[in-house]
C-alpha cells in the first residue's frame, strides 16, 4: 500500500489521472488538519456508457476501513464534464474515489482535491 497523498491548505493534490475503461479506486487522500475540502473528477472524451463515482471515507488509511459516504454517488453525464463533492466540517481524515465503469466507458478522468484549514 502506498502512502496517502497529502491534501493541504490551498494546494491541489492529484488522486487519479487515467482512463475510464475499467473500475478503479483513486489514491487515498489525507485531509489531516483540514476542516473543509473539495474533490472534483473532471472527465473528457466520454461515450454513452456513463460510469458512476462514489466518495469513500475513513478515519484510518487501511483499505478495509473505508465506507461509502451517504448520498455521495454521482453518475457522469448531462451537460457537465465533471462531478464534485464539497466537504464541510469533515469528521473523517482519509478519502478515496471509487469508479464503476458501465460497460467499458471510453474517455479519461483527472481527480483532484484541495483542503482548507479552519480559523
């Protein structure tokens, strides 16, 4: 297991950059000391096989401790070229994104995150 990617105050961290052809998990993001955060999955060159993103959260970085954040599921499509999660008053430290392909979507996605300290 690789070390979590640090998500720091006003610094954009890249959690994934690659194809949408298969299911995947992004790298783990570490929101240590951050009280708010923003995550965005920006996709391009997609077809009609639109996949789904879910935000997984945990207090620990071990893979078996992650759970889907309630109501975090977002399906690609519409007129937008991205999906996003705005995180306020976080009660967890680690995050990652789960992507489920729908029949082998084409295209690419870049998942980025940023955090902000309180006060």
